[in-house]
C-alpha cells in the first residue's frame, strides 16, 4: 500500500517507511537529527515525539498514515527538565477517545493531531 505521507526533505522527496525509521531510531540521536533536523538550541534533553502515537501504529496505518513520517513528529523537552514523560499517558488517552469513533478518516486524525500540538499541556 502506498503511504499518503511522502515528504520533501532538503529538496528531495523521501519515503519514510516505518521499518526504515525504526532502524533509524535504534541507532541513536544523530540519525533522529538527520530525519527531524536539529532540535531547538534551548532544549536541554530533546526527545523525538510521535504525535501519532506508536501505540496506535496499526490504526494509523489503516488510515494510510505513517507514524514515523517526520511531519507527524516533533522535538519535545524530555525529563528531568521537561514534561514529556508526565504528559505522554494523557496524550495517549486523548487518542484512545478519538479512536472510539469507528468512522474516523486520515483527515480527521491529522486535524486532531494538530489540535493536540496546540494544546499547551502537551508541550
């Protein structure tokens, strides 16, 4: 199945498959930086965050969304300086509620993701 998530990266189109990205993640942060770019300089302990949570990978895949696409990820401040670990559970709970509707579309998911990104409690 073709992914709906082909993205442009430094002028080249890159297909970011789930398998390739998972291999990238296992090899350490320099690879994350190559995929996502450098984190903001002010971050003390930057962590790559999936705005389409890994927990729901299969559901997103059925919608044609690749959770490892860089446009569905961002840098967040990790602990102990940031709150990433403190809000991740509630972030996933929000997605659980979202998926209670069996008729959601990829467009619905991207809109929901963008709304969560704007929520200050998930920064």
